[in-house]
C-alpha cells in the first residue's frame, strides 16, 4: 500500500517562507499526478496546487505568484515552496497522489502551517 509523508510545516510570521515536502513510498511516483490541499478550521478542503507526471503545474488563484510546486522523481518527493505567507494561509496542508489509470488515491497525514505574528 502506498504511503505519503509530509514535513516542513510550522509557525512563521506574515511575509515569511516555508517549504513543505511530501515523500512517497511503495508507489510508482513518476506516474502519479500530485497535489497539495489545505484545510483551515471551519472551512472546506481546497486544492492549492497540482503537478502532473510531466511536471505541468497549476495553482489556486489565492496562491499564484507566492507558492511554487515542484517534484523530484529521483527522490520520490514533491515540494511546495511558500513565500510571502499570509495569516489566511494558516491550515493543515496535505499531499495527494492520484493515479488516473486506476482511479487510485493516496493521502498523507497532513502538516500544520500557522502564519501569525
């Protein structure tokens, strides 16, 4: 069974930066469509950014120009570089691996990001 493990969350001041990592195991990472989601207290989960197996990236409007998604297939790891963080970015960030050929999804356990002064 595939597994995903996030790391890199924490407390940061407004305007600061964090880099999240999502490391995959026991799956064909190179074939996976990878996503970062976030869920703030009292809000629905939202898609933040996604990157295809061919490394095409798309972003939610709220994070465009501030966040960068990337992947390193050799390390089976996806990243989310978050710059110019705002209090509204506070949420639990989770990574998802989707395999279109089998409609299979794997989820990480999530990592907390708190933006506060």
